[in-house]
């Protein structure tokens, strides 16, 4: 055999061998074996990959128009900043806290109480491992005190104001200036 034939044979073996190895590694990665080995490695303390969810559900385009209908002066940026501060305070006993993001997750409106729900992803160290979790942060606006909701009436005709954010009385059409006042506060922050 001449040298050229040997080079061609060796090249073909290498070409097909590399292709078979790549195919085999793809098969292993797609099988559950790869995930099982990763989980075992992580439980054994090898690697420092974060556990848990990493994505957030942003529903801003769905809920922000509804919030602005009820609260025309609502500032989403300020509310998110306040939510981040509330979550930081909630996690102050954790080590190396990083808040990766906050999104508008939900808006729930009842007659006397409205809740803007934020979702946040946070990472921290726990028992020497990096942990990443999602949290729900309710930002609640309630009209009146906790015992009894407050109702408002039109200063011109006395008709009851039924909806938060109404600009005109539904009975006489008079212009209303902020008839239903309330305070914003954060509810209990929970893991999502």
C-alpha cells in the first residue's frame, strides 16, 4: 500500500469516528442519563449551578392598561422599585442576595381592594450552594381601614361612587376629584 492510500483510510476512519462520537454524545444529552448525572453531581456538591426557576412571567401589556384605568397616576417604575426594596428586606437574612428581575405578574381588582402582583427572581447562597427562586410580591391598595371599607358619594347630588378612578358622577355627571383615597402597602411575600 502506498502512503496516499493509508492517509485516505486514516482520514475516513477519523471522519466517520468523529461523526459517530458526536451522534453518541447528542443521544446521551437527549436521554435522561445526562440530566440524572447532572442532578447527582449537584447533590454531591460538585458544581455551583443555581437551582430552581430562572424565568419570569411578564404580563405588563395585559394588566397595565387596567391598572391605569383604575389609577391614572400609577407609576410602574416606582412601584417596581418599591417591590424590589420590599423583597430585599424580606431576604435580608440570606447571604449574597441578587435580585435578577421584577415583572408585573397580575392585577386583581375588587370593589374596595386592588392588588398589583409582582413576580421577582432572586438568587442567594444557602448552605454554601447558590439557590434561585421566584417570589410573588402583592402590592395592595385598599379603600378605608381594615375593618370596614369606605364608600364615597358625589358632593353635588349625593350619589354613590361605585368604581375607583371614576372622573364623573354616574348620576349627575359632576366632575369628581379623587373621591376614593386609599393607601398602598405590601402584602405577604411568598415563593412562587
